[in-house]
C-alpha cells in the first residue's frame, strides 16, 4: 500500500486540518426564543453573526429542526415577507438589521435540465460565448453569443437539441440513450465548431476540466473575456471542484458536488453581495480530508466578504475549526432537544456531558 497518497498522509498525521489560532469574537447575533418544534424543549438559542457557527449533536438531537425548520423560514419571513411556515417558536430577535438575505445551501441538484452544468451555474459560460463571438470566423459569419449556447436554437445540434445524445423509447424496457449521430456528441452544428480560440472549439472547451480550463484561459488573461472567465472559474477550484468538466451534466453530480458548486457561485460575487446568512446542511458528506480543508478555506472567504455561516455538521474537523459551537442533545429523539453547550471548540472538549465534546477530544490533532 502506498504511503505517499493524500489519504495515508492524513491518516498518519503528516498532513492535518489545523484549527485556527484565533476564534472570531462574538458581536452581533440572532436569538431564537422558545423553539419547541418536534423534540426541542422550549429552548432559547443565540446564533452569532460574521463567523463560522457549527450546530452539532448526535443524530436526532434536533439540529435540522432548529436550523432548517425554524431559523431559516423564520428569518426568510422577516427579510422577504414570505416563506414556508416556521416550526413552533416564540420569536426571532437580535441584530436582524445586520443581515439582508438568507441562503440555504443544500444538496439539491443545481438545475432541473440535463443541459445545466457547472460552467453555466457560475455564469462563466456567458463570458465564453462572448469570447467565441469575438473570433474572426464568427465575426465574418455574424454569429451571436446565442449561437454558442446549447439551450436555444441557432448553433446547437438540431437533432439532439444540444443534449449530445438522443433517447430511444423502448416499449417493454427502460429507455436507452445513444450518442447523437448528427453531432457525434459535441452538441453543436459542424459550422459552429469551425470557430476556434487558440486551437480549441466550443465543444472542446466544454470537455475541459475546471483545472485544465483555468490553465488554458490563464495563458490568455490579456484578453478581458479570459480574465473574467478565470475569475468565475477559480471559486470552483477553490471549493475542490477542479476535476469536474465544465459541461458535465448536473444530473451526474452528487449532492455534495452540487452544494459546493452553489458555494462557488456565491464566491464569484465577492464583496458586492449584500450581507447574507448562509446555512449549510452537512457540507462535508462524502468529502476527503483534503476536500474538507478546501471547503473550510472557501467558508472563510465567505466570512471575509462580510457574510455569516451556520453549518449543521457532525464532522469533528469542521467542529474544531468553528468560531462558535452550539451542541444539542444530550441524546437523540426524546432524549435530545436541549442545548448542551455553546461556546468555542476548546471549551466544548471540557464539557463532560457532551458526546460531541468527547468525540472532539479523541480526534483533535492540533499542530504545536
């Protein structure tokens, strides 16, 4: 077995996710009073803003009910005037003026259409289409940006409608998908593929991974469009999505991948976005140690841009990197629904009646 792989290096302690040297100080906060939906025991909970807050606890302790069923819809109703009915609680108080929007970043697909993909979701494809219209062949032929879209008629393949494949309906069997004979899976008409940017047509760009596309466009950042493309693709790499192809169908992405693409789309907006509370539901599901480290850096970037982050999370690597922990329990079901602890991860380790604190103490590896 190789001892040089990333997994081995993390398991042997040669690499680790380091806890921050300092925790952000609590200043502003939201206060949810009298939460009593499902197994919650009429609890008051304070959620600090402008930092990474983790809501932890064993399964069934009330984390999802507290954050997704009460806090999220209650705050959305306050900010936007409408939402689904929040779970039972008395009031949502505190520094509401410090937050202008709330976003639940879950693991739902990034689009319903099979043509939706990472590059369109982060708005980078608009820049790519504009770049191809600026090439000489496109100018001579009068191609508009829409000609380089597989979502509308014009340049996309007429046979497969930009899907790259056709579906054959079978009477007594499951439908089958075959590569489109007309475009050979390239999604575009042959004449559109005559337009090239430094030797690559639009289909070849879609087939690049995020990492490869960044290397390609970074070579040409003297072009304004390339510089904009790089700025919109970089967050995908920063959230650990460098291996995904630009044109990869959203239907092939896992829930965790969809969640990180949503995070990348928010990072592309930088500091221009209004102050937002982001709620993540177990964003580390299925992630490797190395990917978790990238995710934590991306969350720090959100906070640096003036936002606030709440994560529902079991992962001890994330818990130890939080500025503030709200631990529910002590057990699940009827044995849960109480606030066992609030404070820093260092103090949580010393909490004798917290199962989370005990797990954190066992797994916390902090460099000297």
